[in-house]
C-alpha cells in the first residue's frame, strides 16, 4: 500500500463495514461512515505507523479491491502459544491482523485468502510466530473464513461500544509455521 492508495482503501473499508456489519452494529453508525473521513484519519496515521506495520492491497485492473493490515499484537497478555517455545522466539512473538477487508462484490473470489496469505507471510518475515485477530462474535461469515484458514478462538473475549450498543468480539489465533500463509 502506498499513500496514493489511501482513498481507495478507505472506500473498501467503509463499504466492507457497511456490508459485513449490517445487523451487528447500529445501522445509524454504518450509515454515517464516510470514506473521506476515514481517508483523512488513515492519511494522518500512515506516515506515523511503526515500521513493523504492514499494509497490503489487492488490485484488479488497477483498482484497489482489498486491503490487509498486519503488525505487532496490541494485547498485553499475548505470549507464544504452546507450539512455539518462548526460548525459540527471536523478535516479537505475536502479530495481529488489524484489518482485512475486500470490496463486497469480490467476497468469495479468493481475494481475502490471497491477502491473508500475503499478510501472514509478511508477519512471518517480520519475526512473528503467532498471529492473532479479533472478530465480532456474530460475524459468522468472517469466523468461518478465519477458521478455514487455521485460526481458532483462544478463549479471549471483549466488547466495545458503538452508538450505545455493546459489540462483543472473540479473539482468534494461528501459529505461523514455515512456508507460505
């Protein structure tokens, strides 16, 4: 992802939220989302992000159709899983998929799988041995997608508030062994 991709990434993200979270987040919140505002926030953050953060885009015919962001896990309780001994880890043990969105019209075409594989490979190259992510509990499509990719719930759950509604999330994890995604 380059700075020139920010407007397109924001459009994919907002459309992705509006499609994926219908019925899971307050509709008023989804309707109020603005790709222009998202792009402004993303542009501000883009130049300040840590070097371990990786933003990748998927394109088709020169247009951004998907985006993934992977970097160091933010949860303080994370440690290498049982498949990775703490002594064998050099560098950061835990990475996180912060975002993975594809344009609604390309869901189910393999774009998400390709982005997840590329993001996982980049995380592995950055020294992460385990990859985590958070999924809204009721987002069954996303949960199936991640479970097919080898992620499993690790027992952690939390909720955040959106327009007065509690939104429960479940944390997933997957070991990053050698090889592709």
